[in-house]
């Protein structure tokens, strides 16, 4: 018996700076988020690691979607991506000029 091949979903375009991964991680180093734009699935867990010698956070600009808490040098925490797809700006609370974007699919 021949089994029909199911059509595959077409790949979504990835923009420069996007990082799509099953194990998502954002590193904070040099007062910057890396990657600055991260694309994840809704509800996905994201590890946040601070490599700077001062405390940082990864805080949603809307103040409610996610918050890592203050992370000291070489500390890590996790956040959960919002369940609603969309683009979520984020910043570091002590250093609001540090910015990034979380894209939820």
C-alpha cells in the first residue's frame, strides 16, 4: 500500500536578528539583550541569563506580560512567553534604554 505524502507547511521568513529555537535563551551582556529580537511559540519558556556585573531585568513594556525579576551577575531566570501571538517590546527596568522585542507566534 502506498501512503500519500502530506504537504508540509511552508517555512515562515526569518528576519535578520530573529532567533527561533525550541530552547529559547536571551543573554544580557554589555548592557544589551542578545538576541535583541527573539521569535518563540506562545507559552514557551525562555531562559534569561545576565552576564554583566550589575543587575538587569527582562520586563515587558506593557508591565504585565512577563518579568524576569532582578538578575545579578551570572544569574539566570525564566519567563513564559504570552499565550497571545504578537510583538512584545521589553526593556531592563534599572536601565530602560536597554530594549528588545519578543515575537510570539
